[in-house]
């Protein structure tokens, strides 16, 4: 793969069994994304966008084809090896926030730092919470935060390790318009500051328009 490319997919296909027979969710996708690029994946519900994102991130295995992430062919890696690579190189932001309810905002952001053995986990997490405007809410639990605040914590957690690639799946999907716009602005600011590659699944046309490249999926294929 090109040394400037951070993500590459070759002939990527994902099939699943169902009562109706075999369903092809992602079909023969060829894709290359350069370091620092911002890419939006758009398309109708059920087009295969989230499945493609999961394959690119190593959260799911393809039925056939290969994926390279940060120069590593992850297709045949063990689950542990893929988890290790994700911990070091990848950040995630989901529609449903996925914060741990038993941890405070600060502890949620500290988690990836602590898993990486960082001695400055508390300081770095607190600095990141301040950066997303939540320095005064660090001791609050997710249930004590609004949806927009929870997504800011999720953003802080996703970017605190300065990942090579940030995957975002409908990051504004659960938020009202004004809150969504604020999160969108923050997402692109943090991404630019860290020089991260951003791959974004969204139905939000304004969010997609802010990306340098837009890829449209239909029935499992890039069109």
C-alpha cells in the first residue's frame, strides 16, 4: 500500500446468514484513505455504511478481501492483536455515546490512557475535558450529563490518545440540531489539531459537506 495511505480495503466483502439465506452487506469495496484525510460515508439506511466502518476498524472480520490499518494488514490478526492495534491507533465516537455509566467523565476519558500505561493519565484526561468545555463537570457521571455533554466526553475519550484514525458513526444522530452543530465543530477542530484521519458515517448532509471527500454507499457497494 502507498506509505501515505492510512486505510486501505481490497475487494472487501461481508456476508451474513439469515433465515432468507445469505445476505451480502458489503460487496467488493475498494478504498484507500490518505493520512489526515476527512471522509464522509453517506447513503440510505441499510446500505452497509456501519458494517464497512466496523470492517475498516477491525471490529468485524470480512468474509473475503483485506484491510490495512496504519500499514498493518489486520485481516488475519488474532482478536487480541486487533484489539491492541485499535487501542494504540484508533478512536471511536458512536451515536449512542457508549460511556461507562459507573465511571465519572474524567474516569471515562482516563480509561484509554490507563490501558496504555500512561503515568499522566489524570492530567492528560483533565486537559482534554477542559478542551471540550467540560472541565467543571469532570466528577459527574454520564447520567448527570446532557446528551451533548456525554458526546463531548466521548469525543474527549476518542481523541485523548491522538489516534491515527478516528471513526465516527452518526456522532450527531442522538442530538438536537444546535447541539449537533456544536459537536460537529468540535469534532473537526480536534481532528485538525491532532492531524488525525477522520472517517465518518452520517445522514447529516451539512456534516458530510465538511469532509474533504464524500463516498456514497448503495446496497453494499461504493457508487
